[in-house]
C-alpha cells in the first residue's frame, strides 16, 4: 500500500490546467505594482512532478525580486511543501493573482493551444488581475513558503483538511488497511503542523485546517490572514482597475485595520466619467455603528488639488457613500502623484473634531482613466451613476467545493 495526501476537489479544478504551469509574463508598465511590469506566473493543479519542474525553472531565473503570482485549486500536498520550501530558500515575493495571456484571448487560458504558448519559453505578453483569483487548499502551502506574502482584498485563500488517497495492491484485510490509513493520516497531520511552524505561521492556522472537512472550504478572512501572520499589511489594497460594465468605471478596493487590532473595514473608490470635462468620484465604506454617517471626507492630490465631499454620506444597506463631481484638472492632478491623501473629519462628543488621514496608491489609475475617457460622452447633461448597493470584494463562487469519492 502507498498513500498520498491531496487537497483539492473536482469542483475546484474546473477551469484549471491538470499540471502546475510556470512561465515568465510581461505586462504594461506598473501592471504588477509601481515600477513592475514582469512577473512569474504559477497556475493550475499541483501534480506529483511539480516540485522538480518548478526547481528547474527557477534555477534559470536569476531575478529573485520578480514577484510570483499564484492561481491554483490545490493538489498534491507533499509537492506543495517541497515548492514552499524552495520559495522560502529563494526569499520569494508571492501574491495571489490571475495571469491572462494576451495571445489566448479567444481561448480558455487552459486549452492546449494556450498552454503551448505559456510553456514555449521566453516572456508571455499578459495582463494581471487579482479579482476572483484564488490559491486554495494545497496551493496555500506554496504561498506560505514565500517571505513576502500579499493577498489583495478581491482575491482569496481557502483551506480545508487533506484527503488521503491509497493505492492498494492485492487483497489485504480491511483491518490492515484501516490501521495503515490511520497511521498515514497521523503522519500527514504531523507533517502539516511542522511545515506551518517552520514557515513562521501561527499554529492557529493548522488548528483551523483540521476542523474543515475535505468536502468543504473555509475562505480565510482578512482578520485571519493578519492574525495567522500570512499577510500582515495594515491596509492591503488593489490597483485601480477599469470595470467594463454597461456603464464603465474605475474601481479601487482597500481594507483598513481598525483600532481594536482584530477587525478590518472595507473601503472602495469608484471613478466615473460623466463628460469629457467632468468625472464623478464615489467613496464607499462599510457602515460603523456610532461614528458612521457623521464624517466629512476630503481626498487630496498633492497640496493644490482636492475632492472635498463636504457633506455627510448617504446610507445604502450596510455601506455609507460619498459622491461628488471632479473637474478634469483635478483628475489630471490625481494621475500625476503616486499617492492620494484621504482625510476624514468626525465630530467628537465634546464638540471637537477628530481628524484622521491615510494614503492610497494611484497605481493603475492613469491607464484605466485613458481607457475610460475614450468612452466618455461629450454632452454636458449626463445622468449620474447609480449608487452601488454593495461593495463587491467577495471571493469567487468557484471556491465552493463538492464532495468527492
């Protein structure tokens, strides 16, 4: 008898290649962050020969600062441990993100023609997105191996317990099979606990994994990512991205750690183009009991240009929404700086005002605005955009797993 621990299900594998694929990708300026336009894509199922293949590939990539973007449903656990240790030795930078090869626009990104392009060698022209990207099950062990780990607010990492697959030759007694299975599961639990500890991750993660059945998945929340030591950024955020809806707009999502140290608050910005000379900026944030609905907000692009909402927000479901018109010269000022300053003025019980501020990046805003402006009407009278009822930063629906036999 021989056994191998696995951590993925058929429902998760839909839309993924059956073998872990790794290749070099190149995108537009700042596509993988400020000053970054090249990355390493790792995607597909972690197969039983993946570690050796990844080792050979990375041996030929001397730039250890090139970030690695993961998008995988999981797979072979032992191979994932090996790759995770390989990434740790490389002091890798890992993020959860989907690489979309430009040449595969008419395909599925995982069909034979596209995989041939990705594995042909050289750099693949591509786009990068974190929205609905996932690193589930065994993929998470690859991710833990990196020394710098980033999970965008619109991406997901999901965990569950492993499943042991036995290959039996002959006809051993059922009792012998049961005892062997039990020993292998004990070994698998011990190996996982040792790996998590070696990667410097809080043991609570391993305790959580043990409670999640293989047939299910638990998407790690932002407080869990922070508490376990997986992504310890106090304010993770996405780049500005063009959403190609019926009424296109530019979106940015961020999550801010709260003063209690145990919770995060969702924030979203949406930039619409009303005319060639005027835009509209919306700021959407999760409603907080007590303080919500009482603040005024100003967004500064340097010292000269600002968007001052200047009034209390509207309440939409569990969100509060600010909205104001933005002149073209203000948009140009936003495009010219690396960071925007967000200031908030909240009345205190003693009559004084509590002032708070933070910065958000502008990466992705300029190319997204250029695309949005091309579809902007020239007429002066344009209907205002409908206030969004929700902030869409939920993990993808495909992380819901189905039982396997």
